[in-house]
C-alpha cells in the first residue's frame, strides 16, 4: 500500500492558489482531489497534461483550479479541441 500524503501536498503541487469556484456541498472538489491524486500516483508530469473541458459545472473541475494547462472550450467542442491538441503535440496526456 502506498503511503498517504497530506492534502496540503496535493494542494500546493497541483491546485492554483485562489478561492474555490465550487458551491458549498458540491462534489466537484472531490473529483478534482481524485484527479490530482491519480496524476501523482501515476507520476505524470504536469507539463505533459492538457485538461480540455466544455461548459457547465463539470467543466470547472480543471479549468480554474488545476495548476497546469487547461483549455475551456465552447459547448460540444471539447473532444474536437482535445483531438487537435493531441495531433499537434503527441506528447500530451
């Protein structure tokens, strides 16, 4: 079993230092927490990640919070943007 790292470790390494955009009681913060823990466990460098999202609350999980490259796109076009980004830079995860 892997040792548990304190929440502050993940926050300092992967989350931008700004007020949260999530509503009180929203589960999106939990999803973001799981996302950054998975990145850390898989040892994926942040500079190899591009988070692409559309609109709506779920799109806010990476966009203003993740301390890496994010692309907040138009409605229904996230997959097209992500495909183009990956085609341009094959090193992205």
